[in-house]
C-alpha cells in the first residue's frame, strides 16, 4: 500500500509538469480568446487558452490547452496537456496525453501514456502505453497495451488488456463480455466484481475486500488531492477574473498602477492605511447596523459592497504585481490582460510562502483597496473633466 501511495504521488506530480518540458526547439505558437478555433497548423509547440477551444489543424510539437471546453479534432505529434471542465479528444496523440477536467472523453488512440483526472472519464481509444485514471466513474472500453491503474467509484472495463490491471474502487467493478486480460487482474472493492464467464484473465485474479474506510496513508493522499483541487480551482478562477478585469478596464488598472509608481512614499503609505482602515472598520459597522431593526437593510447592502471591494482589491493586487513585473522586465507601461494573469499567478504562489507570503499579499491588497476607493471617489466627485475616462 505504501508503494502504491508513492507511485500515486509521483504520477500526480508528473501531471502538473508542462507537456512541453522536453519540447523540440521549433518555434512555439500562443493563442488566447473567449472562443478559440485553432485552424492553422503549428510547426512547434502550441499553447492556447479560452472559454471554448477547438483544435482542427495538426500540431507538430506538444499541445497545451486551458479552458472551459476543449475539443481536439486534429492529430498531435507530441504530448498533450488539457485542463478544462469538458474535454473531448477525437484525434490521435503520438506522445503522452495528460487531462484534468470534469467530463473527459477519449475516442482515438494514444501512442504514449495516458493520465486522466476527472469526475467522469470514458476512454474508448486504445492506449499503447500505461493508463492511470482517477475518476468518480471510469470506463476503459477498448483495452490497453500497457498496465492499467484506476482509482474510482464505479469502474467498467472492456476489450483486450496486454498488461496488468489494478483497480481500487469504492463502488462497483464491471467487466464486459469477452474481455481479455493477459496480465494479472487485481482489485479492491466492497464487493466482488461482475465478471462474465466469457472473460479471460491469463494472469489470475486477486481480490481484496475493502469496506472503504481509508487508512491513515490513504486519508493523507485524499486530503492532499482535495487541497490540490481547492487550490487549483481558486487560482484558476482568480487568473480568469484578473485577466478579464485587466483586459476590459485597462484605464482603471493603469490608474491603480500609477498611484503606486508616480506618488511619493508618504502617499502610498496613506493609501495603504486607508485600505486597511476600510477593510477592518467596515465589518464592525456592518455588525452594529445589523443589531438595529432599521439598519438591517443597510447592513446587507454594505455587506455586499464590502465583499465586492475585498474581491476587487485582491484581483487588482494581482494586476498591480503583474504591471510591476511588466515595467521592470519589459519596460512597458500599458496594462494588458496577460499582466493580470501573470501577476495573479505570481501573487497566488507568493501567498503559499509561510509568514512572508500572506503579509506581502496583504500589503498589495490593502493598497489596491485604498487606491480603488480614491479612484471611485474621484469618479463620483470629479475635479477634472477627463476623470471619468479612467473607467
């Protein structure tokens, strides 16, 4: 069990590595849009992001995509890394395929290894290498040429399996008619698998009864996976929101950035003090208003405004950090959407550093809160005619 735990952790770590870590030196292509149709062939690696991503042209190198929905309908000669809510792989992959998503459907062969992490995984394309799947409901419908490992609730197998098959399930395990397993079939489940008489297991069958109360080692692994999902969802959502704010309201982002760059240190500290005071004093005021019958409605309104201010302050803290990096390393003063994405990613990673990280995030956040309050005040009570242009 301990050996399996180590293998589990190593595979999860490899899933997070970029698909192009060992890529060729051919020029890479990048693309990002709300709805992205990749219809031009890429001579090297291709990296794309969008709410909806569709690949219809071959990729000579690796293909990495991040989005809400991803469909690959053209062959990829390298590796694939796909992260989305819905993933459909409809073309051959010459390298390894790594997918993380909600609903995952793989209908064409994979020449390398397959690693899939999702809620529902349906693999009907035969994989030439090893198969590793973690899913609530997993189906391997066309066998595999290499060893197969599946962690899930309900697991269904069909086809010809050339190597060993290891299953750990908390629900039911079902083998289709005429399934052939040339290696050993080992599984852990609360009840025995449904194995028709026509199924052939040349390496034998090993069954371990599991009531499914996890031991200490499994609990640590499940806790690690849960924390990983939470961090991924939080960081991914923050990246999208920061990129949208920086791209849709660049003038407002530039106004926040200018307050950090152009003003004197005393003004910067006063802005931070204003943001800190509002973030600390507002909850006290909301509670006091909620204690009175007349102030309940006003306290609810202030609570909503306070939540929005806290959210925008954190997002603009990432945009501010991204713009600082852009000015420092690129010499560019305009704010682009990718500054928000890069800054928020950097801020999220900094937040993971013990003690120093949360303090640094707090400094950026309170400054952004103070700057946003000053900008909105100047917008509501303009002293110059061009003030509304900031939005």
